[in-house]
């Protein structure tokens, strides 16, 4: 999976080249390749992942694993929490947004990536693959859905500092080796600021 480079990540956060943060949490980190891109900017890197084989890979790479169900009770406040292409794959995305906000350190930020057009699909736990909670993202094109997502984040108590449209390359299936999708990446904070579209 490729979402952004280190330089693009710095620009999304709006930080200088020598900036260093305390704690990063990468939710649904997969094999950790994207986590590795961000890790050099933080003194402590935590991850969650539901897949057993991926957790093994993450541990081998030296990341600190937190449990998917109990990470909010670990008592850690994070400078940055990334939630990359996860809100459309989890059962309770609205609850997750609340947990993200509550787990930020003062001045902390959440980086959310969403594939648009929005198409939720819960892989584990639901026979119908529909989420228990529905993110009310509406619109018939990328721009309308990005605007709708901003409204959802604001209703959850976030301020959208900036957002960008980026290509998202992910592993394919038997029919196609890779898929090229459109990601909207949002930088959210719990406090005010100026919105930037890049």
C-alpha cells in the first residue's frame, strides 16, 4: 500500500523538516510499510492491526503493538493518530472518530484517508458486510463526497486543518495486480485553525 511519501506526510502535517513528535499511533497498520514512512518523525510508534500474520510482521519490524479493542484504555495520548483507509472498513466508524479525538494529546492531530467514492465494507464480524454505524457521506462525485466527509468530521468535534486528493495504490486480486484509487487525506485537530486545500 502506498499513500504518501515522508515529504508529503510532513507537508500534510504542516511541519518543518527537523520536526519531531512524541507518540504516533497507526491504526490498522497492515504490514507496516506506510508506518515506516512516518516512523522517523516520532520517538514512540504504536500500531494496531487485526490480522495475526500482519501483527507478527509489525512486531518483527519493532513497532509497539496495541490491541485493536483496548488501545483506548492504554492511557497513552498521541501527537498523531493515523487512520488510513480504515473508516470504510470498520464496524463503528462514528465511535472510532470519538475515540480518536479523546486519545489526542493537546495540539495533536488525526490523519484520515478515505477512498472516494465512499463504499463501506466490513470484512470481519458481519455476514452482510455492512457497518453497524453508518458514516453519512453523501454526493455523486469526489468533490461532493469530500465536502460531505468534512461535515461528518466537524459534527464529530474536529476541525479540518487541510486536505488533499492523492492516488492510492493497493494490492489487487486474481484479476488485477494493483488497484489505483482516489484517496482523500484529511488532517484533523480538536481545536481551531485554518483549512488548507492542497
